[in-house]
């Protein structure tokens, strides 16, 4: 008993010592988890999981981390990544209904497939090498074919059109990458609680992948400590955005569907991840300003906010925050337990209708032309209804203008003619100098590098529509450059439209506690939207005919070797001499034959050999030939008949 | 030993007695064929015609080549609820029509509202009803040569309604198009039914989760024909003009330019409901021919046919020439083939190529229709507009067996029609790649039987095979006779003898080219003219042009004196070569045209010979030959052939209206940019004229 006590005591001492080491530096590794739920106007629900993991700048414990995933920190150290973002997306973000002018959409509306960009902290000459190594490392880490971004034909180095201005930035995307659980599982492995506990326990694979939109993102940035001898800290932000359709039982079509966490995900939250510093659930409701009371402090009013005639929440929120156009309900899942799991539900009592804030211009992109030779890519920007309300206009020289950056990568087999760039503003063709403020073009090189176009448009605020078209030629690929499903066509990655003068942020009226999700929303983020991926049908050879190829090759080989052998073997001079000698003396059988033919014809024998007209000769030949053919055909028919009859 | 014998036999002795090395076998074969060209040309031509007649026997059963399609493997998800949605739309439209007479636009709004209620994105598109105008320079240019018409009247324009369902988890790269032509002003009850079928389906598709391609439902305003609205919508989809459109100015209704697109089109289905079926079952007719004999991928037809026959129990048919079904000569052929087939089967049970005579008749009637529609080069429905953009499309014409106002049957009809479309869409939706696996070059002899290019090429190859042979043999003959007659054996001159004939051939081809362009200028003549007048104008200008050609270039005239005229054998040789080249070129562009053209042109060219010596000799054989060539030349004249083919198709034509009919026919050919028009003007007509020249040759 005493020994047991002693050992326990020892253990306690050791533990406290360890804790003292861990918390020795002024900052510690922090992990926080959050979930934002948001009903969308088109009867869907958006769920945004947000996990943040911070490793402070320190070298006190070397490469050892408590919470921070070692794989990521090794990645950062090895390739000297300054900032990096990787996203896996399935489905399309609906800018009209799900919003385009809030931090959530501008950061989480990603192009289909895989998108990766990274800024490196290495000398300019080593950026490409680092990028290539990074793609391979990530490919292994996330079970995805990110390594295809290694080839110089698939990535580009945007200078200013993408966002972060840096010449050490590389950007690439793989539109055809299929996203599934095999990508989610390694992503979850980076979390300290994986999906066993806390908010991430909600991620039931079938319900996550049943959604209309699914985007998992990993963003990491290094924070310079500023102190000598101290390494840089890393901030890892992992988000998963899903748009789900709640099961509706109500017949009324204008009624918003009611839902709860368990009905959406099929699971409930039982307690938080114990390693997380904060673990919150947020519910954002837009367009409820009609109920916006002046004073939210009083208990009754706050109660009225979450339980009123319009809708009802199943749990009482900890706090209610007000934003310019929405309310944010904050819940803490600390109180939940096994017996009483956290199951937030929203029940609508009255039909409700609202609309999301839209980006100033709605972008769409499509292909023009027909046939396998030429075509054009057109980008259409249309003014949205919410444009007038938006701030961020540039009022230089008394003119109200909207700036729009367009960043676009073209694969090399899309040979773009940059001189054919045409810009129509409100259906009037404009010269480049009128609307184009800046343009940066790097043309593609065949089979070496992809083309890239960045341009900055300056448009008047009252613009209704802008159309940009640029012509291209379709290139020919070498037979071994075609992917396995070449007949599907080839993808042109999404173009990125960003509005450098417009920034989206949620502006909360109250001062917040330090929730990473909310602080990231509070930061001003660039309003951006990705266009559709385009499918270009290229001319493809008929791959399904290996048999023909083999046949033709064999024929050619046979012809080649046959004639070669002929040439090598034959001696023309010898043959001529032989023929001459043959001409003098005729063989016995031949004489016999000629005699028979002469008898049949009733002519003397001498005539036959001396002068015979070619026509007569050919008629002899033809009759003989026909006889032979008939003989052979007869034999073949007989053989066929007897061979198959049995 | 035998080989040596043969060698010795075939050895050709030269003048000095020394043995010459025999030519290579292929050369010998060529010489042999040329030497016996009359026999071989008869054999080959007959074999060509026979091969054409044999085609229905050689037809293979269709099969689904692309495994990914998997038609009918999924259970239909269409429920009664969806069908009642469709029925409701039809009822609403009917009620609306009764209450608001002649307000087409509002019907469009109604359909648009239904679409958006189902969760689709709706857009309206205005278009000009004016069709394509003939312009000689735009003949082969693509459909993107979109010219804005200057004076647009706001009074007449059509409005298309398009709804797009976005695939929930799709990436939006591809789409499938459903088209229902609908006359918003005076559409009949049957047209309403097509809307009902598609809206039932649309209601389902807005809920399903398996979609990977977006679905577009286009309700085309068929007031101005079926084809034009679809073509206009496709033009707007693929090559919009970003400039100010005149149509937007006359904006009496608020259809702002919110044209929506949904990626590359994978396939398109046009659905029409018309007329009552004569059969006991509901009938489904498949139309596939697009412009210039282009066909959609056979797999698309296969999928529809499979689902219609094996799942939904439709009676599926393709178009056929009805008059051929009762023709006795074809029946005799059918019986002969049947007998031969039976005999072969008796000899060897494995030889199963015989088919019943009735099947043969049916097959040949379908094949003739297939050949005719492909040769004409005019699309047989709105699906033709899609082919211009390399989209596989077919038109499905459904004829219900009940009158349109029968409510009870309507539900069942909607259910089956929508299930058929659902299955087809599901198959196309499964497809990862575009249609490429199955045939593009084929002819149908029944909905489930086809003849691939490898088989039907044989008939054409056999037909045109004699042409180079005869040309070569005639050339040799002509050279010989010329050297004999002129008594001036200068070697230099000898090799250029064909030049005179070539000049004549070239002149007449140039004439043909001008005649081809003439209609454009005749169309420019101010004032309204009837087709008959125009054809007379065309006829007179062309014949006067021909006269001028003959006067200015005496070498070309058949009536010129003997001194100017070229040797007819060489002229015929060059003519035949030109015809051969023309036919081979045409076979690449539009095979069916070349096939029918070869049927006409090959015997004419082969039989053409001067009638003067024949009349002089008064021998029965030569007189018969001359008579044959005159008959063939008469048939070969395009107008004449047109009249005969019309007669065959069972449409009587009398007198002067023939010219007008012919003009309208040609007008339709060039309006549809059919290469057949070019063939008639630039290959057939010159060759026919040259044969005429040979016929009246003064030798």
C-alpha cells in the first residue's frame, strides 16, 4: 500500500514537472474546434467545421510537438513553406443562393477538384524544386494525385492576380480529382482527437458525402517570431464545408425545413475534444433584422431571439451576437455529456425568406465555337442585385469604379491567341485601354509550360454586364500523352475572379472572446469567386483498335522484310542469263503441253513459240486462270462443306 | 516445274528476239484488267448493284457497344407523383389557352414558372424566325457565321424557354438536352402531351441524386418550324454575339438577357408527340439523319430502342419508303434471296444468311429511306441542329394509341414516355466519355439492324471500280487511233494528247460551277418571282451560257467540225476519270449521295458513245448501245431524275410545275447547306454534259 502511494506521489511529481516544461515558454500549442451552422435560402443547411492548431515559435523542445501534427511541421521545415493552402472540393458553390460576399464563401467556395497554392521561403531558383517536392509529399499525405501538379505544364506562378503578391508563389489545380473518404481520413488524422471526440465526431461519412457541396481545406501559415534564434510558429487551419439538404417531411414548399444535428449528420456531439482549448458551435441566421431589437442585453429579449414565432432553437444559446445583417448564436458544448448529448435543432414555425449577399459581379465562363479546330473562351460578368449596396468602391477622380482581377491558367494544348482578347462592356466593344488597367500574360510553351493570364479590369459602377472573349486553337497531343479517358475531353481549370477593392468581413458589434473562427471572420478577406471548369473535346485517336494497329504493323513488316530479302537474294544478271539459256532449250513437259494446246487449237506447233499476239496469250492465260480459280474455289467449298458438316 | 512453264509461256518476245523480263504481277494484273475492261466493267457494275440489293441481307443486329451505358439496369424512379405534376401542367396550359386566346408569351411564362418551381434555372431566349439565306461563300462555313440582320421587325420573333437542373454533386462540365418543340400560339393537344411527358421527367430529375450531368429542358417555339428555334438557341449557346442585339430593343416583355448555359452537351433528345398511332401499341419513330448524311452514334439509337422495346413496350420504327413495300420487282428479289438462303442452309446449317422475303422488303424499304435521307443531306428533324456542334442527337416521335383528350390513358402514356426518357438519360449520365465507342457511319434497315460502313462500301467500290479501268483502256485505244490517223508520229505530241480533252472537261466543269452559283444571283433579282419563273430564268441563263461556251470555245462543242474536235475515246477517258474523282470525293463527304450518284453516273459514262457511227453501221448491237446510252442520258438529267424519283415516292407531278418544284427542291438543298447540291452542280451536271458531247460526237 505504501509503495503504491509512493509511486503515485512520484508520478505526480514527474507529471507536474513535465507540465512545467510544456508550459515553460510564454505561449503553448493551442487547438480549438468550432462548428458554424447556417440555414441557406434554398432550403439547405451549411455546416462549416473549423479546427485551428497553433504551434508557437519555439525551439525549446526541438521537433517535438504536443498537439500539432508532426507531419505538417516537418513539411514546413523541410520545404520552407511560408504559406500554403490545399483544398479538396466536390460540387459547385451556388453563388446566387449561398452567398458570395461573406468571409465564409470567399474563403471556402473553392473550384472542383484539388487546388493547391504555396508560398515558399527559399531563394527564387529553388522555388520550383520545393514545389515539386511539396506536391509529392502532400500526395502521399492525402492519398491524392497531387503529384500531377509537379509537371511544369500544370502549375503557374501568378504575380498579382491571385491574391498574395509574391514571386515565390506557385498555384496549381486538378479539376478532375475525385474527392472521397480516402482524402478525408488523412485530413482527420491531423486533428488531435481525430473524429473520435468533439465536434469532428459528427463527420459521419455517408452524410458528409451526401451533401451538395463538400470542400475540405487545409491552410497553413508560418508566423515569424521576430526573435533571434527562435524558429517560426505555424498556424494550421483545417476547415470542412458541407452543404446538406435536411430531410423534409412538410408538404409546404415555401416552408424552410427544420433540422437538428442528429438529423443532418446522423450523430450527436457528446462532449468536447478534451485537448481543445475552445469548442463552440455557432448558428448564423441571416435576414432576421425584422426581429432586431434595439437591446439584446435583457434576458427576455434574448430569450425572444431564440424562441419566437418564426423559429425555435432546441437549446439556449450562451450568447447572441449581432452583425450588420445577421445574428450569431453561440453555444458551448462543454455542458453536454453522454446522458445528455448536444443536439442543436432548429424548427421553423413560419415560412421565411431571405437572400444572401452577393459579390458585385456574378461570373460565369463558357466555351464558344464548334468543331475540333478552333474555339473561344468567354467569361461573362453580370451585375448582381446587391451591387448598389456594396461598399468598397474606388472613388478616384470622381468616378465610381469596380476593380476586378481575373486570373486564369490555360493548359498548353489550349493555344490561346492573346491578341484576340475582346472586351464588351454593356454590349459595347471597348478597347483594351479603356477598361483594362493591368494585364500580365505568360504564353504557354508546347509540352513545357502552361499559359497564364492575369488581368485587372476597371469598370464603372453602373455596369450591367461584361463579356470577355479570347480565341484559341486546339493542340494535338502525342499518343502517350492522352489520359486513360481521353474521349471525355480535357479540362480547363477554373478562372478566379477577385475584387481587390471589396473585402468581406463580419462586423460584430460586441467585443468577442478570442474564438479563432470568429476572429478569422472578422478579418477582411478578399471577395473572390471561381468560375466553372470547362471541358474541351480534343481530337483523339481511336484507342480501341490495337488489333488494327497490330495487323497493319505486321503487314508493313512483312512487306518490308519480304522486299528486302528479295533484293538481297536475287541476282538480276544471273537470272537474265538463266532466262536466256532457258529460252533456247525448252523442257520436255513444256513441249508436251504446247503440243497439246496446239492440237486443241488445230494449229502447227511452230507458230506457238514464235509469234503470238498478246491478246491471244492473255486469253489463254485467262481461260487457264479462270479454270484454276474455279478449281481452287471448288476445293475450298468442298473442304468447307465436309469440314463443318460434322 | 509448272512455274517455269508458266514463266516461259508468258514471256514476251521483243522485236530482236531476245526475251524480255516479264513485268511484275501487279502490273500484269492491271494490263489484264484493262485489256478486258468491257467484260469486267459489266461484271463489276452488276456486282455493285447486286451488292446494294444484298445489303438488307447483310445487316447485323445492333448491340450496345459502350459498356458504361448499361441501359435498363437501374430501376425506374419515376413515381405517380411526378406524372401528376406533368398532367397538372398539361391541364393548366389547356385551361390557360381557353381563357386567353392567342397569348403565346403567357404560356411560356407558365411553363417557365413550372420549371422554376421544380428547382430549375429558367431563361428565355428570343430569336429571329428567318432561316438561313443562301450564300455561296458560306457553304461550308460552320454554324457560327452568325450575321445580324439589319431591319428587324419586333412583330415576329420567337421565344424559347429553357430550364436547367444542376446536377447536385456534378461539376457542371457536361449536360444533356431535352427538347420539346411547342407552338405557343396554336399548339395542338398532342404537343401538350410532349410537354407533359418531359415535365413529369423533369419533376423527377430535380429530386434525384444520381445526376452527374446537368439537364437542360428546352421548349422550342415551333411557330416558325421545328428546326429554326433549336438552331437559334444552339447558336446563342455556343456562339453568342456580345454586341447589342436588335431583339433586345423591342422589349415589350421583361425577358432580360439571362441566358444560361450548362457545359458541353453530351447528347440531346428531341421529343415530339403527334398523330394517333395506327398500330395497336404506342408507336415510337426514331429520326437520326442530320445534315449531309451525318448520323448520331449508333449507341444512342440502341439505348432508346432497347429501352423502348424491352422496358416500355413501344412499337419502334424508323422511316421507310412505303411505295417500295408493294413493288413487285423487289419482292421477286426477296424471294430469290430467300430461296438461295434456304438452299445454302440446306447445304450447310451454319449458313444462315437467308431472311424471309417480307423481312427483305421491309429492310430494303427502310434502307432506301435511310439512303435517301442521308443523300438529300437535309436533317430529318430538329436534332440536325445539334450535329453541327458534334452533339449526338435524335428525334423521338411518339404516337399514342388513344385520342389526346383521354384522361385515363394519358397517365399511363406519360409514365411510359417519361420512363423511356429517364432510362435514356440515366444511360447517357453514366457515360464518362462522350459517345465514341459505336458506329457513326451506318445505315439502318430496321430499328435493331444496321449496316456498317465496311459492308456498304463494297457496293460503291464495285460500282466505281470499272471507271479507272475503262478510262485507261480508252486512253490506250485513243492514243493508238490518233497515231494511226494523223500519220505524224512525233513522240512529243503523243504524251499530250489528252490535253485537248482535258480542256473541254475543265471548261464544262467550270460551266457547272457557274451554274451552281447562278441561283444566288437569281435570288438577288429584285421583285417577287414564283419558283417556276425562277427556274425558267435559271434554265435560260444556263443554256445561253452553255451556247456561249460552245461558240467561243469550238473545241468543246459536240457540233463542231471534225478538225476541231478531239478524239471521242480520249474525251470519254478523261470524262470518266473526272467522274471517278468526283464520285470518290463525294463518297468522303456524303456517302449516300455518292452511292446514288454512282448508280446514275457510272452506267451513263460507261455506255456513252457517238451515235453517228452506230446509225451509220446499222448493226443491231451498236444501235442497241446507242439506244441504251440515250435512255441513260435522259434519266441522268437531274430534272428528269428528280421527276422520276418523285414518281417513285408516289407524288404525281405534271407539266410546268415540275420546274418550280425542282427549284424549290434545290433551294431547300442549299438552304440546308447540303453537299448534294454541290455534287449535282459540279460533278453530275458537267459529266452529264460531257456524255452528251460524246453522244453527238462527229466521228
